[in-house]
């Protein structure tokens, strides 16, 4: 019910004066230590407490590749269980997953019209998989729809991130992909978001994403791009798969200065559960979460299972049922309940709400952009 | 009451559904979608066949906007999405006049509100790049018919104006038709070879349309529909929407166009070359050989014949405005439909006949396609066939 009440408040705020608002977006739905009501008994074993907290604050998993992984199977049944993949309804339930972002990233090297067409196919595939599993999964676009799915006992499925080449360098195509459900776009691999940062067209893409409510994903983006988007975007941004570079060198992991800047901008760093980026054990993952919480803040850290995307996972975190183990480890380290609740659910909800709010406000002010890349970037 | 007055009265109740209008393409080519530069709320007759005042004057109540892109474009899928975006921008800008429509019920609602129902049609299978997932994406974005080919063959279907290759539809082509049936996207057989028309009629379990084609028996041009195909429309339930393009409907214009094209080739230009030098050659030809002019009566002749061959329940109108350089006398732009209807009334068509021609048939056909789709969706999952799995490469 809390989620529904937040919706009402957001709508009421959206009816007010957008232009006089100084904050880029309201802090609706942000859990604070003062407002948090505990759901677990501190005297229980960590695993028992982890399950109790997750039951109230499930995992919003920022990156999952299930549709693509299912493509190679002639037949599958997600509701009964599908042992050849890491994600199915029984394991999502036992892992207390409440929302999943489905990656639409394409095989390397696709660009131009093939990237656009392949992204349409990916969106279609994701919808087909979700539709075939209506008892367990429910497509969602907005924060309100995510809350609605949860109230119905379904795992909310959001579409994205997709790679920037999916746009075919066109804002009109961005608008159509958004209409088809795209919610997150990774700003790498295109001329307008490169090592040199954003071009003028790149900046216009970010403004149009804000207007639509498509969230910028900056994992793998250049430092220049990341900094420019942080200052430009009126909606919160996220890094869909980034851990701490000071603990483990990996190009997509973020150095401390960027983590701090991301935190200051109320962005979200979603830590991937992959051996390559975080290390081979549950403790390694927890080290990254500890570090990012300390550097960026408890409001700026979340989880990306990265299941069914081809990555190797840390021991004991092999599939979508394993989240309670990770949360139990955090509790052992002294994480309090509000911080765990933010990590698993609250932060992703805040970012979705922020993007929804920014979009509603921007649509009152801005017409769809008709700018073209040739006009702006020459 | 004059015929014109009677037609005006009739159009107020049963406005025109037009099957094909290339305004989005004209906006892309002329002003790169700068919709302020071509504000269709005001008179655009200096640049376009189409604007809202003239649609109103023409008694148009529903329009399938074509989201056509060139067959030789390097990025047909991307360009198609941009065309769809253009239609959406038009709808957002003119909510008082244009109503988004996805279903027959939406068309009726628009008629009740006095707005112009706006539907979308993709003109050519090249827009889906051999992918059923992309086809479903276009449906999801609101596209409600797809012409199987444009002027060039696609890998799975022969065009009327290209060298025969598949001999109609390939196995994947038939799967495309079946998937369109399952979705409720109308199969449009304008532009396709007669072999493709027959194959598609065999494969389709829903009514088909010809969004802008006339009768081959009246004017022998491959873009027109042969009688044996028109005669299959009653059993199929579909419709042929007569087009006005002079070089398809008037035999003298067909012959003149062939001669003009040949003249261009002799001078070393492609017939569609619009560079200054090419146009100079073309103008010189036109001075020596005046261009034959089609009239309202020419188009009415086609409808008279199509009515004989297919029946009154299987006719419609698809002007191809802003998709053709020339138009017949009396049908110069989208305000001209009443002239055609008045001519038909004078030829003895009843008001009930005209109501079917303008409105009722097109709404019935879309409604029937939705009905077929509902039935198929209950039993059939989205097809994941690929062209590679169905069409073994020759040799």
C-alpha cells in the first residue's frame, strides 16, 4: 500500500508548478531510518532475518539476460522451472526477486539498421517470453506499474538496458522504442557518446530521454560521458553493471571519485554479481557493496544479478534464488534494515519514480525534439 | 438537389476512407520532418496534395497514412520508425482534426466525433528486413497494413514491377502472411506481382486489401489488378481501393510514360532522375509530346469495371496523394473526392452503393481482420520462423 500512496502524492506534485521546482525531482518514496519500520527480529539468525527483510523489500534486479538465453531452447517452462537457465519463476520466488530489468543488449558489432531491427526483435522476444508466463511475470514500465505487479504477486519485468546503437542516431526511433517499452539505454558505442564525451546530438538524446522517461545507463561509458550526463540529466541515472574499481580493476567498475559524484547526483550504482567484476565469493561482492555504500551513500547502491547473460558468477550466487545468502552476509557485517531495503528495492524504485516525474514535468514544457545528428554534429 | 449537393450530404454520414496517402514521405523529403515549415492546419497547396482544410473539403473521414521508405535505403527499418514517428507527431499536433485509430471501432468513434481516423500502413516488405519480430514491432507501433512489396522484389515476394524471381510468395512469404493474419495486420497486395496476389489469397485467412490499385482490364499496367484476382475478392471478403495515378489508370498516359522513360534512358539518365540536366531532357520531351490527362471519368471507368468483377462490397478508394507527381483533372488533391462520387451518382450508382465505397467496406474489412486475429491468437503462438529456416537458398 505504501507504494500506491506514493503514487498519489507524485501525481499531486505533478499537477503543481513544475518550473518553480528547484530540486530536479522529489525525494518521494525514499526510505529513511526515521520512517522505516523493522520487519525482522534482530535476535534471529542472519538468514532468517534476510528472508524476512526480502519478503518486505524484494530485489529489483538491474540486469538479466533471460529472453536471449531462452532463444536457444526449443521449449521451456518458466513457471514449472527451467534448469538450463539461471532464471525461472520458482527460483525468482525463493530468491525474493520482485522486479527484473531484461537486457536488450545486442551481439557485438551490430550497428545501423541491423541494430535497430535487432532491437525490435529483442523487444518482441522479451514480450513473448513475458506473455507466455503471465502467472509469474508482469510487464511494467512505470514505478506505479512495478508496485502494481508486486501487489499482484508477480515479478515486474522492465525492458532495458538497450545499447545506444539501437537508436540508429535518431530521436524519432528513440521515441518509438520507448513506446514499445524501452526504459533504460546504455550510452556507449556510438559517435555521439564516445571517449570524448557527449556531442551536441548526444546532449539532445539525453534531454529527449528525460522527456520520455528513458533512464541513462552509464556502465561502460567514458568518464567524460558520465560526468556530462550527471550534470545534464534532470532525472537520476544509473550504472547497470558497475562495481568498485579500487577493489577490482575492470573497465566498467567505477573509481572512487566517480562513485562519489554519482552519489552526489543521486544516481544509482548497480553491482553485478559476476566473478569478473566483483570477485569469486559472496564476501567479495559484500566488500564492493560496503565500499560503494561508504563512498556513494546507501541511497546509491543496488544489485544486478547479471544472470543468463553469459557471465560467471561468484560461488553460492549461481542463480536468481541466491539473494538471501548475500543479504545475510550484509547483515552479519552490520548493515541495518533500512540500508538493506534501499539496496534491494528502494533505490531502484526511487530512480524509476524520479524518471517518471521528470518525464511528466518535461512533457508540459518541451515538444518532441526534431533535431538530427547531421544538424547538430555536422 | 444537384449531384454535388447529394454527395456532400452523403459524405457527412459516410465520409471517405482513403487507403494510401504519402504525406509523411513528402514531409520527410521536403522539410526533413520540420512540421512548422509545412503546417497542415493551413493551406499547403503550394507544396502538398494534403492538408487538413482540404481533407475536410474532400469529405475524408479516415486515412491510412503510408509510412513508406525507399527500397534502396540503407536503413529501411530505421527509416520506417522515423516515418511512424512523423505520423505520431502529426496526431499530437492536430488532436481536434486527427484521431489515432488502430481498430474498426476507433474508425467509427472518429466518425462519431467528426475527426479523421488516422491509421498507418507500411509500403513494402523491405520495412521488416526479413524478420517476423520486426513485423510484430511495427504492429505494436500501430501499423495496420503492410504492402508485401514496393517496386522491387523482396526476398520472399515478387513485385509487379521487377523481374519474377520467387514466382509469387516463397514459404517464408506465406509465413509472413499467416503472421499478419494472426496479428490483425491487413495484407496489402498493391504493388505485388499477380502471382504474389494469387499466392497471398491462397495463404490468407483474413480479407486482403489493395490499398491503391485500379483495374488491369481497363488499363493494362502491372500495378493494376487482373480480373481473375478481382473475382476472388467476394470469397476472400477483401477490397480493392481504386487509385487515381494517371500513369496507371489511363492507357495513353501509360504509353506516354513508357516513351518518356525510354527517352530518358536514350539520353543516359535514369527515368526517375530529377537532377537539373535530367529534368531539362524530360521537359523537352514533354514539349514535343503533350502529357495525356486523366479525368474523373477515367477513374469512374475503373470503378464501373471493378464493380462488375468484384462486386459493390469489395471496392474502396486509395488516391496515393503526395505519392504521385501528377493527378487527374478534377482530382487534383484531397479535396477532389466529391467530384468522383458525383460522377458515379450521375452514372447511376445509388447512395447505398456510394456509402459502401467510401466508408462501410473499409471498416468491415478491418473489423473482419481483427476477428480472424482473435481466433488465431487463441490457438497459435507468435511465429519464430526465419527466412533461413523456410527458404532454402537456390543452388
